[in-house]
C-alpha cells in the first residue's frame, strides 16, 4: 500500500464516509476508489483535486504527509500563508487572455466542491474588464446585509491572494471557507497566528475568528458592481461646504 492510498483510506474513515459515499461525491465507481485505497491504481490529477476537496486537505498534504502517523501530524504548523493550496484553476479565451469567472449566489455551494476543478471553473460565466490586466481575478455575488452599504446581490471583483501573510489589516476580502462558505468581510489580526478575525461593516453583526485551516481561498476586493446607486451624503458638514461653494459662486456673479 502506497502513502497516498493509505492517506485516502485513513482520511475517508476520519470523515465518516463509506467507500460508496465518497466515490459518489467525486463521481467515480466504488471499485475505482477501492483500487486507490488498495494501491492497485493511483488517482489522476482531476480525481486528486476532488478527493482533496472532499477530504478537506490540500493535494500537497494528501500526497506527502502520513495521516496515519498522528505524532508526526501534531507537529505540522498551520498554513498561514496559503502555500499548501493547489495550483489555481483558471481559464483563458481564444486570445490567450485570462477572463474573470463569476460565481453567482446559486453556484456558491458548488464552488466549494469545484473550486479546484478547471473543468468546473471553465463552466462559470466569464467576462473581461480592461482595468484588470495583471493578476488573477474572480467575481463573487454576495448575499445578506452584513456589509452594508453594499446590498445583497452586489458583485465583488477580487484578486487572488497566493500569500495570506500579505493580507492588509482592515481591508475587505472575499474568503472561501469550509465552515461558512463564501463570505465578504474585513480581515483583522486574530488572537493568535493560527486565527484571523472577520468583521462586518454592519455593526449588527459581531466579528468572529476563523482558523486558517478552515480557509480555502482569499481574494482581495478590488471593485464592485451593483444596480443600486449610493445615496448622496447630506451630512451637516457636507451641506456646509455645499452652501459655502454656492455663496462663492453668487458673489462672483455679482462682481461680474
């Protein structure tokens, strides 16, 4: 039995799946999964990606760590940089330009399982924005009112973060998590280096901590698209400045 075959078997049992259940989830026959676990066959790249997603670990860990050795695993450091993630699945058009895939609300649940699968990513709606040329970008439709004044249904365009240590304190990000799905929050320093704090702009929602091990992807918010236009800010200060500008214009008109 090879390391990877044993890992698949150990992790499947830890996750509480039968061979039939896990095979169904990744779209293969139970006999094929049995061959993987017995070392009679090795999964190809696509099935490796699906297995790692369902079992909640990175492909790198699946093929390199011994999950049967609890003592060795206990010394593994939390991946606070996101370096153990798979190669990002992207698509390009006929002109070899990388498009911006849109993850609508109705596809959010599917994205948690298919985010590692280039075939799944290629089936998402795609568009191009000339202002975004360098880097990998993805668009996510947000839901709920936790990030007012951005309303539910707004679309956030985010740039892929390949190093989570470069997250800027207090900036907004789309975070793809195993526990909460896809969320759009401000990120703050956690209580320890194994956690990160997620904060809503709506004060009705309390901030909460999330372990780095629960994070699958982080996208830095770069732009948003919304059918709702922002209301003008008519605060006392703004009105004072506006009235001052109007008075200056009136004075100039009188002099002319």
